[in-house]
């Protein structure tokens, strides 16, 4: 397996891939090189049939502080800014469009593009002391790209409050507004996230991919169109061998044996 600077990648026997942002000196900032590495990793995991689910977390004091502001300050002109923000947006879209479910495991701060990363993941769990913010407005750089992910997970008033004030919110409040699924004391976070990942990894890879893609597509459609689309997807799903196996195993009171077909 290829090694990456400032990122640790591992895959266990159950098909749970773990991505650790490992640059605590910058609070795991999303530098341009880190974004490129993450894109490469996610693309490889998408093609790996052994991988069932992905967990992303940060090393050190917190999850991710967002973009590397020192790097941004050193960029030269509009084209370099555009390149950075385009690549970051590509990363977030890659996570949403990924075949495998992606879980964010958060401790400490998830700010700006770090908060965007949390919102882009399918599921998110944090420790009780985690804080979340889109503080770009405080430094004269509105969090426009984080806004895209945030506003699709959190309602408009709450999103605007975060974006306009730049103030951090607690894990409790983040759960209340739908930014994260749940929070746990630090000593239990890893155990609880692993439990969720194990549950997901026990399902059919094929069915997970079908369901995840359908979920995000139908959200963008009017209700009548969404039902037509979902009926088509469910019919196609029913034609798969794993659907037949799943129904048979339920009726026969046994564990299913997935073929991912």
C-alpha cells in the first residue's frame, strides 16, 4: 500500500478503511498537497471491492482547521486561488459521490473546510468537546464553499447563523441542527464509531452503493420525480442476486452471504 505524507491509510479485515489526517502541527489543515492525496486515496478506495466503509479522522488536538492560511497567503493571484478551491470542491464532491459510505470521526475543532468535510460525509460522530465553525467571515473570507455542504445538511436559518457570525457551536448543538449524528465522551468515541462501521460493513457493497447514490440524487428532485426515480432504482435493485439472497436468508432465518452482484 502506498504511503502518503501527513496521511495514514489502513484497511482492516472487515473492509473498514481508516484515513487519518496526520499533520497536527497545522491542526490537520487541508493544504493543496493534502487535498490531492485525499483525492487519490478516495479514488483508489472507490475501486477496491474489499473496502466496505471509510472513516476519516484527525491526529493531534483536533479534526481539521480548514485550509492552510499560510499557504493561501503565499499563493500568487486569482488562478492559484481558483485552483485550490476547485480541487477542494472536487474532494467534497468525490466523498458525496463515492460508492462507499464515509464517516467523519471528530474531536477538537472542525473549522471552515474542516466543517465542510464533516458536512460532506454521509455520517458524522464527535466527542463531547468537539466544536464546529465556519469562521471565514472573521478574516474577510466568507466560507462560500463550506456553505454548499453545510446548507445541504443544516436548515437555512442555522446555516446562515454559522456563516454570518463565524461563531463556533458545540457538539450538542451540532447534533440538534443535523450537522452530526451523535456525540460521545472521548473514551467511547472510537468504540461507538467502530460499532457503526461494523454494522455497515456487514451489508452488501452493491446495495450500499445503490442506496447511497439514490439517496443524494432523489434529494435534488421534486417529490413526484423522486418517487418515479426511486421506484425504478428499487426495481433494478430487486433484480440483483444480493436482493434475492437477502430475502431468502430472512425467510430461512439465516445470515446472508453477499456476492455483491
